[in-house]
C-alpha cells in the first residue's frame, strides 16, 4: 500500500504548496491558483468566492483607514500596489 502525503489541517501538503505559489513577475498571490485548489480544503467554490469577496470588501477600506490614521499621500501611493487585487 502506498503511503499518503501528510495532511495539514485537512489538506494535502501539495495543495498547500500550490495555494501559495507566487507569480514571480509581480510577487503577488494569484487568486486563480487559490480558486483551483479550494476542494483540497473542503471548501465549495461558492463558499470560496464568498470568502474572497468578503476579504476584498474589508481590504477595499484600506484608503479610508489610512486617511483616518493621517498617512501622507506618498505613503498611500507606496502602499497602493499591495491592495490592488481588492480594488
């Protein structure tokens, strides 16, 4: 009998590696990769889309929060790329 790969929180180690693959040209997490492995985490595609949209909704508020904290325009400009997937 062939040994099964180790499981981490209900997912295979390989699935975890796939989920966190980076696009080397932008160093950004690829949401398409995350979507492609949702079944490894026992998450339905519908639930995954809900999680992504909820996360985007929270992250979209970053400019409002930055304004409240008094960040200068230059600081916000440097941060903007980190939040581009949410906008």
